[in-house]
C-alpha cells in the first residue's frame, strides 16, 4: 500500500490534484500513464466540495463522478473519533471484464486503485458504518490516502487480477513470462518487454 498523508496541512484540493497527476501523467512525466478517459471517481453524496474539485482539477464529467452513501464513501475507525468522506478512484478495464455503468454497477470491470480519506469531522458513539452522530469539525483536518501497488500493477500489466502480476504469477502458475511494461490501455507489451520470471527479477 502506498499513499500520502497530511496532518493539518493540505487538504482536499491538493490530495485530489496529487492523485490525478500521478495516475494520469505520462510515464515520461513521472506518472503511471493511465488513460484519463477511463478513470471514474466516487464521492460521498454530501461532499459537494470534492465533486466540484474533481470537475475543476481533472475535468471529469458528471457521468464519471458517482455519489455513494456512508457504506461506501464515508470513513471512520468504527469508534468515536476522526471521520470523514472518501473519494475513490476506479479504472474501467473494459467490457470483457463486466457490465458498463461505473463502479456502482460492477467493481470487477471498474477496479478501485486509490482511496482518498478526508478526515474533517469527529464522530460520536454509534454502530458500525452509519447511525452515529457527527459532533463537529476537527480542529485540524487530515488527509489519509492509500493506493494499492498490486492493483496498479494489475492495471499497468494488463492482466485480469493481482494474482497474475509479475510478482505473484510464479507462485500460482509456475514460471511464466509476463510483460512488465504492458499497458492497461492495450493489454499488449510495448517494445522492449523481455522480462520473464524464469530468467530474472523485475526492477
């Protein structure tokens, strides 16, 4: 798991910009090179601020900005303390892997790869994921984000699941060549992909 954190410093605008830039900037530009037209984002239904930031920073259209409820897009530790809305990034892996319509319809086709947690409230006593009171704003708002390295590898290597990435496949299927620089867009290796788990370890 990878991510970035802020304790009372930057907040939603910067976290969203960081996630978008790293996910969609070209490899030459220091990013992962995901196709921005295939990225979907979920926000908590009450979080109009995040929705507006995604529109402005990433230019996301409304059809790829999905509002969801407490069960999916509001985080807490399950006990009284910090809590807040989440915004999650998903990648459309194509019709071969499921139904169209976004992550609310099919989370196999639309793979979540990054979660941004905006801790801005304090919650009180209450059950599980919902039904507890919000006591007020935190004195210092926090960012806690997490990006799955294995899921990003799944997307970049163009395989169906994390058990088929170069680090995992040899343990499940035996020695087998996997391109280390296939793109999620084409599912084909780009020029120069010659690594095989039978010959050497990836960098």
